[in-house]
C-alpha cells in the first residue's frame, strides 16, 4: 500500500518531502514529463524525469498504460494546472505495456467513442470518463447507506434467488441447477431443465420489496440495496437486465410520507455527490459541453450538468395526480416545433418516458411526482383508493430520464388484497407469507424502488445506462 494517493498528494501543502507513488502512465512528454494516474482522482501527477540520470533502456519502457513506481521529492510546480510535481530520483517499471499492443486498444491516447469503449469494458475504466463515472458511482453508493443509516433504517439483504415474482410482470430469469459436466438429458438427448432449483421453481429477483415488507413490519424502517434482474428484451438507454435497486420500506408511512422520503433521499445523495465528487463532476460537465459542440443546436442540453443537479436540489418536487397529468397531456397539442413529440394520452394508459419528460422539462419545469395511477396498470400490492379505480402509487420523474423511482403505499387490508390477487390471477398459496402480514398486526406501510444506475446516469450526465455500470448486462451481452 502506498503512503498517499495522488488525490491526497495533490492536496498536500508540504513540499520537499520524499514520496513514493505507483500508478499507470497516461502520457510521457518530451521524454521528461510523465503524467501518472493511480485512479484516486481524475487528475494526474506530473513526474519530472531528468533523462540524463536514467538509462535509455528504462525510459523506453515508460509507455502509455505501463504500471510504474516513482520515488522522488515533492516540489512546487512551475507548470500550469498543477501546484506540485515530483522530481523523480528512482523509477521502476512494475508492468510494461507494449506500444504496438496498446495501439490496438482503447488505451491508445486518442478519442474513442463510448460504443468502442463498451467493447473493451475491462480497459475502459482506465479512461478519464470511466474513472470519473465509477468513482462517482462508488460515492453515491456510500451516500445511499449513509442516508439510511443516519435516519435509523436497517439494511436488509433480500434474497437474490426467490420463488416470488414481486411485480407479477413475468420478466424473470429462471434459476437452473445444471451440473455442467453431467447435465440431465431427456430421451432425445436435449438438456432437461425441468428440475430447476432442485425440483422447485426459482427465479432471480426482480425486486426485494415483498421480502422487505416483512422486515419493515418488524423493524419499522428498512432498506435493501442489491442487484435485481429483469428479463426484459429492451434495448433502451435506460434499461438493463441486471441493475442495482434501492428499496426503502417503512411501517406506518402513508403515500405522502413516502413522497417526502423519496424527495429527501434523492436530494441528500445528489448533494453528497456534488460535495464529494467535485473534480469528477466538473470533468463530466466539460465532457458533455464538448460532446454538445458536435450536435445540432436543437439536440444540445439546455442545462449544464451541475445546473441540472442543482435543479433537483433547489426545486420542490411537484406532486401531480395521474388524472391531472393526463388532462395536461391531452390539452398540449403536439407541436412539431417543440423538442418532444408526444401523443395525446387517454386516461388508463401508462405514460411513456416522452410524456414524463414533457411534464418535467416543458410543463412544470420542476422534478415531478405523479401519484394515484389507474389500478390496472400497476402491481397487485398497491393500496386501492376509495374511488375503486386508482391506487396509491407514485413515480418520481426526472429531466432527461423520466421515471427514476416507482413506489406506493401497500395494500394493508387482508380482504382487499386477497380479492385483488384473485382478479389478477396471483396464487394465494404461493404468497401466503405475504398475506400473513395482513393477518398479524397489519398497518399502513409504504416504500419505493429507485434504480441505482438511473441515479448514477443522472448524476454523471451519461446518456446511456450501459456506461454507468462496470459490466452492463443487456440482451445477449454477458461476455464478462
Ligand atoms: P420503466 O417504466 O422505466 O420500465 P418500471 O416501472 O418497469 O420502469 P419499477 O418496477 O417501478 O420499474 O422499478 C423501480 C425502479 O427501478 C424504476 O423506477 C427504475 O428506476 C428502475 N428500473 C426498472 N427497470 C429497470 C431496468 N431494466 N434497468 C435499470 N433500472 C430499472
Ligand atoms: Mg419496466
Ligand atoms: Mg414504469
Ligand atoms: Mg415503475
């Protein structure tokens, strides 16, 4: 372990001290200046090498991508853009990188498209963009735990393998206990998947909510934060087959309290990122400004990244009923001049992300929480309103993204839930444990699910969800 990371060194006031630093070479200019990065910051440390003091053979190995160790004295820098640099006295090559091989990869120092970077997901983390995104992701994950822990929530680990389909949407991956060397074969010699999870059916979880409810009804406030899976064959910029979901669940909270929690939580974690990832977010903002220059005026973003983040912090989330939203959409005739083409919706239809974005970006110009959706487009467990046709559901809508949170107050009444399950064809035997919660000390409770990648996407300004998770799982893509 090295004494100090480059992030720490660059902040230190003390010069004329001996330091040892290890990292990867980003560039080696005029055989004299090595830009060294160790992943702790977007910035590089300038290492000044007096080439007379080192053999040519050694210097030849200081190639882009190589891992090196430098020992030397920290001195004030005359160069622009940095306060300090290292005057190198000892240079060790830890791991070479052959320039001919580097040229064939995204490590070569030129601009690579995000698509190209995706093809080399194991190397893209060495780029500035991915360093910035993944450090921000890590900090956001920490902020998630910090928020809930500070507020008295218990972290609950919901199972990944489960028999229940929480959403009832049938978008699950089936788990199969397949012995690869000795697979069960049917008469025709085909692999027989019948046995599945040791003679039981099991799936990868689509949501930990139902299990989290059982814990909320004992511990009061809980949250899950783990991987969830959706077998949806969607190739959008906002969907993954494997994503991380944050799901708080709180006993005695109604829908209004649930909205308060969602708003407070989101503001907390975004503020945390602004305060703790300032360099990375600044870099990402500049990256977006550069990207914008290549686009026609109409497609450029209206707000800079940090403005967008402050937009969330500084606005109250506007709470609007689904019915009101439909009226707004109906009365907003499609207009080709406007950026978004949206179609007029009828009451009862689910909103598309264009409608959601229209409400946020064009109509209210604040983040929006839509609530009281039609019962038939939402899951079985949501609390039925007295009108008999809407449920206490809420979606939090963000600019550029649309839905970032889906949540609800849960149906706490045994008879109503049972009836609902019947009409929606949900097996009451399988979910007896879920119904039990309504038999033994039932109470109002609510919670929501926030897709962590959508949060990272918003905070980093990355337009494709594939670029905010280390190894994106999209249809047919599980290579590594
Ligand atoms: P969408 O309408 O965008 O498909 P959803 O309504 O199907 O989302 P929910 O079941 O409400 O999603 O899940 C809660 C949250 O999880 C969503 O608000 C979103 O942030 C996130 N999410 C859902 N599906 C995905 C996915 N396939 N990839 C990444 N995040 C997702
Ligand atoms: Mg969906
Ligand atoms: Mg949705
Ligand atoms: Mg939803």
